[in-house]
C-alpha cells in the first residue's frame, strides 16, 4: 500500500480493510452467542469493553508494529502469510459451523464478562487477523505524519461505528433474523476465505516466493 500520496482511493482502501479487520460483522454472531444469557446491561458493558480493548490494541499495534517486526526479524510478507493462515481458520469455522454453540454453554456457569470481552471477542473476533496484519505492515510503511493520521483516524472511525453497534446490541438483536444471520455468516465466511487467499498471495509475493503481476 502506497502512502506517499493520500487520495480518495487510499482512504477508501484503508477504510474497507479496517471494516473487514475490525468491523462488527465477524464479531457479531460470536458476541450474541457468548452473551445471550446475560442481561441487557451486562451485554452492553461487554460490548463497550470489547470495542475499547480492540481499538486500544489496534493503536498500540500501529504505534509499535515496526519495532516488533525489527525486534523479531520478521518481514511484512511473513506477517501477511501468518495472518492469512489464522484468518482462513476463522473463515472455515464460520462456514462449517455457523451459529455453533460453544461447549462451555452446556453448563449453567456463566463466563466472566471481563474475560470474554478480551478473549475471544475483542481479539481475535473484533480485531481479527486482517486488522492486525494491516496495522503491523502499515506501521512499517508509514513515512509522514499525514499518513499516520489517516490510519489512526480510520481506526477511530471504525471503532466509533463498533461502539455504536455493540452499545445498542439489544435493539439490533431484536431486528436480526436467526436464519438470515446464519446465511450471512456463511457467505461472509467464504468471502473471508478469499481475503485470506489474497493475503497469502500478497505475503508470498512480498517474500519473493511467488511473482504475481500487479493488476
């Protein structure tokens, strides 16, 4: 991604990738499944904590990603390949077992709201491998204050959207049809698998393993 010139195309590209990487869609079904036995107030609290944790982690990753890559001696290509593998696993779970209930729900003991807000809801569902990979790679590619401000601004915009969604999750859940929700999860899982493949190809191309023409 070229940050030397900030134009509408770049803004839309960053926004789209962040909506995939930390937007509400991937986290929505797991959130509803994990929190359905809690009251409305607790659901909202979990949702807000989840968003705040994801946004804070995203900012920290963007600020330190370049340092972590140098410290661990890894390249952007290696990060992209690793992210694509984890994303593919999530996508396969979405397609093969949509709406599957976690085994922990077979007991009457409710999980700790603070713990599930961090894992697995904030990470890896809300801030998923696409977002993590994007933030680490862009952290190493940023050269100007303006481009850094663009990425951080988009993170905050997507985070505000997430906060709006999960702060009103009780109202939203009443309007969601369970069947259409499962269908959309399968369809989105297939699309995420395609994103994982594209991310894998990008990583392999960056590493010099494949030579992919830029279309």
